[in-house]
């Protein structure tokens, strides 16, 4: 796991490392952190969230039994401890004494109610049943055949027992996903949250205000069970235009900004901005999805292979986007099982032409027009999709165009498997290859958005999912990944590498492989002195 860049960066942020000049905001509150959202949150409900931007908001408001720490390990959050019994099938959690924002105490029955709410058929979560289906009885409950999930037992107010259908080595990682965040029964209902007053959690912040198209504001929760957060407030202005976000960072109106690739040249040319620029590897792969149910030629494996071999991934990564690693696999760096030598299809236009001709489309003749869909206001996706469309037209004479779709609408269309082709990304929800292989490509699962089907792939994943010997498990997943790559189930294009700017006013910002962690320790104030920075680094280093 390539975590060293995060350790170095975390030490720098803990000390608020200031390298050179920077425009200090003179009007903001020292206790307020401001960083933009590129669009409205897709939901206020952790039972339905799928995108990373919205998750970053919700993780400050809600929590689950467990979560990832700075070293990418699963540790207790609302759980005080747990034991694993019954050959790996049963997890017994002891809960902490924690309270919701509305004053209620968290109990084991709240956890049970939350999980049952989120997997219920009438709640229509696009993800909860997939992430919680390892618990025995979820399928029966979701189908309305049982009044309770049989694998959830409330022993008493502070003890909860979860029993799985089979031992699953990755199960605790799944419980870090938002659909397992615990909700307040007093404030939440059985339907998706439409108002911040329903969105009550146990996190370090509570919702103060949400103005669609304008901003989301979170206020500190002083009774937080891990100690009151150091910020008073988090303000997330909704700014769709990347140039506006960068301008507001330069003027000191934002303390943090994530950059599209088109802005990097200007940042490198500005000494004060360049000194703040950091790159964060993320366990994400960006890909092209090909759905045979919506575009008939994709039913033929050779057409999908032709598409994969006609895309110049290296040029896209190095020249079109810049400073991102080209992808050759589905499992990205940072996730156990990532391989530099995965059997991806190479860029080979001549081989692509032969595949296409063998499928009955010589020189692209007879191929119906293809549309690649991307989310609106996403510059990097637009640049990538346009480069891919150009490669397909140039190398295969394939009539391709690019269209944009509003953020939430795109997710809904993708979930319903209505998109013939799209340029998307999948980021790790938990650090296990199961999240990138079994979860999104097996059989007819609801997260298999492209309807990929290969019995041998499914067989290997099913074996790997329950294998307790880690080397054997990773070998099985590697074999499955090679099959999916040769089938061009999804065409990898590049891996995640975020470019960010952080104000010198910010200190004690915590990150891990998933990006920003909840802002329990984050502070905003004046840039620290040199001696303070050295002391902070020494303190963090002494803790390992």
C-alpha cells in the first residue's frame, strides 16, 4: 500500500507548512473552514449517497460503528470494541456512550433500525443492499419475506451482534460505507431525507443550513463523543465553475480547493500557488463503461476490445490531462491486489481494426453512432471523453459524440443501466479488491452498471470472496481481473491523483487514502511560526 506520500503530506498539513507568499484572507472567521462543492449534494441521506463530494459532507455529520484512520486501518468509531466469533461469521460490537445531535443516546437498536431502514425495498437505496447483503437475512427482509433481518441481534442497549451468511474478510470495510452510518430514529423517517432537520447524526458537526445552489453550512457539535471539534463552522459554497473556485482561493475566500488538470499550468506559473500545490494518490480508477443492453455492438466482446485498444491512455494521462498515472488495471494503487503487470489491452490501433473487422464492422462500417455521457461541470471528464471520442473516430472511423448530464440524473441513469457508454470513475469504498471486482462486475448485481457477464469471472470472485488465506485470495482476484480486462468489461483509462491547494491558515488537517477525513482536529487561523511548525512535525514524528 503506497501510503508514504500521505504521511509526508499529513505531517506538512499538521504543521501548516508555509512555503513562500500567500494572500491571507482578512475578513473570515478564524474558526471557519471554507471549501467549495462543485455541485449540490446529490442527497442528504447517507443511505443513498454514491458520490465522493457528497460523502465528504456527510462524513462530518454521520458515523458508523467503524471507520478508517490516517494509516488506512479500520478502527472503532461508535463501537468501543468488537470480537469476531463463529469462524469469522459473527461480529459482536460493544457501543460507546455517544449521543445524537438531537440529544438522544445511541443504542444497539438504533443501529438495527438504521440498517433495516436502508435495505428495505420501499426505501429504494441504490447501494445499501449490495453493501449490507453479507448480513444473514438481508435478502429475505428486503424482499418483504421477513419482519426482521435475522442476522442482526440486539443483545442489549450497548451490544449488537451481526452474523454473516459466510465469513467475509472485507466485511468491516463495508461497514465504513455511509449506508451503515447510524441515524436518529427520533428525527429520521423511512424516506430519503429532504430537509436538514431530518439529517441528524453523531458526527463532530451538525447541519446548520442548506441552500440549494448556494451553500451547505455545518456547525460544531460541542457534545461530540470524541471531544468537541476545533472548528466552529464548515461552510461549503456551491461553485460549479473551477475558475471561480481557484479565484476565491487566491483571494483568501476559500482555504482548500481541488484543481482540474486545466488549471495546473497556471498554478505552476504562480510561485505563491505552486508552493501550496500537493498531489494526493487516490484509490480510484477512471474508465469507459460499455453497456450491451443499450448499444447492441457491445454484445460482441471484439467490439469492446477494439474500443479499448483504440484509446491512447498514455497520451491522455500525460498530455491531455497531465500529471496523472495511466491505468492498466481495474484494482488501483493503494488497494491490496493492485498489480503493475495486470493483463490490460495495449494501445494498438491496427489490432483494434482487426478486432472490429472480425466482429463485422470493417473500417467502422455499420457501427451506429455512439454517445459517451459525462457529468456536467466536470472539466477533467470532458477533456478525457473528448480525447477518447477523437481516438475512436481517428483509429476506427467510429461515429462518437460526447454529451453532459446533470450530476444526480447521471447517477440515476447509470444505476438503471440506461447509459450506452459513459466516462466515469470508481473510488474505493473500502480497501479490498472485492470492491473493484465482485462488487461492480459480478453477474447481474445492481452495481454492475454495464451488465458484464462471464461465468468464469464470477466463479473466481465467489471463491476469493470467502478465502481466508490472503495470498490465495489475492491470486484468485488477479485471475478474475485479467479475465475482465481481456473482455474489456470496463476500459481503464487512468488512476486517481488529486491536485489540491491548501491555505497556510489551515493546520491539523487529517487525510488518508480516501482523501479528507472528518474535520475533528482541523484548525483555521494565522500561519504558524517556523518554530511551531518544527515542533508540530517533531510531535507527529514521535508518534510514528
